């Protein structure tokens, strides 16, 4: 009996090892693809920004204008040029400001909509919960173009305001404020869905208990609801901010001629100004910002897991 | 978000063909009638002959023609990246208009079009032409007008054009022939011109100083696209910058890139910056040639620099008000000719030059004007009368576009110093 049992166990162990090997192989494929098609170009690009124009960078360097070449070793010269340029400094500032403001506006709006749908009753709630997903199904290019032609100086909105004798100057067409609104518009469905589902997970009993104890609505929000949805909040902020940091379509179609967000500026330097090195410097700067945001996300995830562990 | 298909720097050359093409390329993606038709439109002409040698194709078609009396039919191949001027009309100039007219006149010569949808196809074609030459084979195509033409000319891949091969050579401006080292023949052209709504503008300016004064006197009525977004804006900016450059130095910007010369642009850029408050919306520059035409069309502005061919095509298609008129400044704003070349080693060189000569005939030049709204390839004095009538007011020629590396820098400096300041 025993020997049979051992044989069965041994037979089971071999397929298990094979399954593990296949699993590793399957998992390594996407990793391999990422390393080859993302990792290698990233390393090459970073080296190019540091003045390395040899090897695989020689092709791009051969047609580039105004590039900094390291005589030996590496140099931060291209980065110095970036920070010396008043134009690019203001592009960087506007990129950061737009990213921060759009995240704050997005979270405030998504929270308001989420609370309304969570606690509201009746047909209006249903209408709102259907409407806020609409932007998800409108391609960004089309949405941007539609929005900017709607609210530009001679658009439908201005016409409508003029019809009623209302002031219609200072509309957000082709302004940085318009870019913020555009980014909020495109990110809204994702934000409301995440925050909304977080809110659905807050038990009614918890809220009622707080109310029974005499807590006012704002206090309930601050002490009960917000802590419960901390993770979805962080996810919304981090993911939308990462997108905003490197945004191209929305600021290109809806933004002013200057200052430009870095996504637009780097495209100009790459395609029109013949300066791929400066374009890649901007890409690296955006990339570093995104890594910082990813750090926040990982920290929040870990803290939340620890939280659950402690509670469990 | 760089598109891999686009070259980082437009190929550098004295011909500057890529820059002028920007006008047409942008038109292909035009929002005016925006559709992918233009992109698809480039390929129906793609022909299997692209891969095989033209000689064998000619032999094949000769063998298959049953009529014994008929002379041997020669088949030429022409590689092009030209699409329909107004996207969506699906009327391709070479395939549907110019080649049929030639084949009617020359029944013994057939022309197959190899369509290139984008610049990466052109690069592949360039590689194949080089490879064919290195292995002493006939080139993959006999003729081309694609965006790689300047490099081919620079590397000496064109058959030298003589008046024996092309009798109509005498009708072409010698300066345009020497720009292409006599390796390619201009058959059409386009320039940046001033478009205005004659219903609103009664006395349009005819010189650059008069135009600048007009802009200041009519705030909000004028704008142009950023030079990085379209050739019409680039032409206007180059025109303002070159107005402040000593005449003797102007030629230096046509060739051999010397960044030190760029300090000459300072007064021109300062002038453009000072114009900002008087521009449309106190300094708004719409992205691209097409966006400028849209502002003209909806009456937001009443004057702007535009591409001659694109704007005439838009006017003909009803996309601009009927009251839109065009004029060229004196001295003229920049533009460039478009060339077609016969590639060295083509087994049917004589037939190819018959084709090129015919492209310069009044028949074809009329069709160039009709379907492309392009300037004639020949001198204005030799152009058909109807064509001169269409372009009355803007036929005074054009200044030449600067070298691509200079215009790259001009676009970068404009971005930093005009809207950014």
C-alpha cells in the first residue's frame, strides 16, 4: 500500500514540476517581449540623452541637429540645455500644474458623482450613472476636437451665450484651462467607476452607525467614507496623473500655442525641429515623473494590504 | 508620440521637396473631407511590376499583344506618393488623369503606377534602387516623383536631361533645372500665396511691409499656422525673416547648413512677436495648413498665407467662399517645384523621356492645373493661356524654400520666441 502511495505521489510530482516550468515559460514571454521592445529602446534613449551617439544610436544621431555629444563617458549637457531654455522650463511647469490640477478636479468631481449615485435615489441617479460613462466610448481625438470647437471663441457655446446677451469672452478654447477640462472629461468615466465601486463597498451599517452617533455628513465623509476608499482614490490620482504627464492628443488639439505640455513639445522637437535628443530628454523627464507616481501607487497598495492583514 | 514612419528630419537637399509636399501631405489627412481614403488611394496603383524588372514586364506585354501589326508595347513604371488633392475625391492625378492622357497620345507606351502610401515605402524604394545599381541590374522602377527624389538626385541616380531627350526643356526655367542638377524635370509647382476674402478686403496689400501694416490696421483678421505644423506658415515666417537679411546673404540659406547665420533671423522673429496682439484672437496660430483654410472659410479671419495648390483645390471644391481671391506678394513668398526623374539603368530610357516631354505639353499642363491646381512645370510664358488665367495675380513665381535644417531651426526658434515669449 505504502509503495503504491509513494509511486502515485512521485508521478504527481513530475507533472507538477512540468506545469511549473510551462508556467514560468509562459510568464517569461511577455517579460521577454517587454525587455526587448521596451527595455532596450529605453536604455538606448537614456544613453542618447547622456551624449552616447555610438552603436544603435548612430542612426538617429547622424541626422540630428543641436545634439550634445559626450567626448568620453557620459554628459548631462542635454539636460542642462533643457533647463537653460526658458521655453522648455515653462513647458515643464505647465505640464506639472496641469497634471496636479486635473488630478484634484477629477477626484473632486468623481467623488461628487460617486456619492450622488451611491446615496441618491430615483430616476435622476440612474440617468447620471449612465451619462458619466459616455466619455469612455468617445475616441479622445474626436472628443477633443468636438469640445474645443464647441467652446472656442466662435463656437456653439459662445453663440448660445451671445444669443442671451451674456458675456462670452474668456472661454476655455485653446487655453491651458481647456486642456485641464479636456483631460478631466476623458478621465472621468474611469475615475467615477473606480471610486463609485469603492463607495458601493462601504457598508450602509457603518455609515448609519456614525450618523446615529451624531456625526454630521461632512464628518461621515471625512472619517468613515474617505478612509474606506483610500486605495481607489490613490489609483485614480496616480493613473490619471501618469496619463496627464505624457498627454499628447488633448493638449495638442485643445491647448494654446505656448506654453505646451511636454508631450506636445517633444513631438515637435522630434518630428519638426530635427532635435531627437532634446525630445528624448523630455521623454526621460516625463518617465521619471511617472516612476515617482508608480512609487506612490506601490506604497498605497502595500499599506492597504498591510491594513487588511492587520484587520484580518 | 513620434510616428515611426516619419523621418526625423526631412531629407536634406537643395530641392526641399519634402517641405513643399507637406502642404499636400497635410491635405491628404485634411479635416476638410478627412478620411483614410487618401491613404488607401495611394495603393490601388500598386503593381506587381514593382518587384519584377521592367524589361521582363515589357516583354510579357509585348508577347501577349496579339495584333501582329502593332509595334512592341513598352511598359514604364513610375513610383509616386502623390494622392488626391482633396481627400475623399479618390481621383488620383497620375492614375486617373495624367497617365491616361499620355497613353492615349502614345498607344505604344504603357505606364504602370507604383503607389507609395508613406515615407517608409519611399525609403524601401530608395534602398532597392541603390541595391539594383550595385548589382548592375535595371532599377525597380523607371521613373519617380516620390519624396526620395532629392536624395536620388544628390547621389546621381538620375539620367541627365538634355534638349535632345526632352525637346520641351527650353520651356523650363534653367534655374529650376540646375537646382536638380539636370537629373530631374519640374512638371508642376506650388507656392505660398496670400488668400483673402474680397468681400471684406477691398484693397489687399501687395508687398510684405504693406501686409504687415494691414495686419496692424485690421486686428484679429489675419493668422498663419506654426511653421512646424504646415508649409504655408513656414513660408510666411521665412518671408518675414528673409526681409531682414541682406540680399547677398539670402542665397546662403538655400544650401550648406551654417547655424551661425541664424542670428540674422532675430529682427524678423521680433517683428512676428510684435504682431502677436494683432493676430486672430490676439495671437492664436492654428495647427496646420487646413486649419487656416477653415478659419478663412468660416469668416473668422479675412486674410492668410496659404498653399497655392491646396487653396485653389479647396476653392474649386466649394470649401472656401466664392469671394476668396489670391495674390502673390512682391517679392514673392517661398514655394517649390515638384520634379519627376528617369532613373539610371532604365532599359526604356527613350520612352521614359517621351513621357516626361509629354508631361510638359499644354495637354498635360492643363490637366496638372485642373486636377492638382498646381503651377505649370514650364515657364509662365509657355504655359497654356487658360492656366495663366486661373493663377492670374499669383503667377509671379516664388522665392525658394530654405534648406531643411535651416527651416527646422526656424520652426524651433519661432516656437520659442513668438508664441512663447
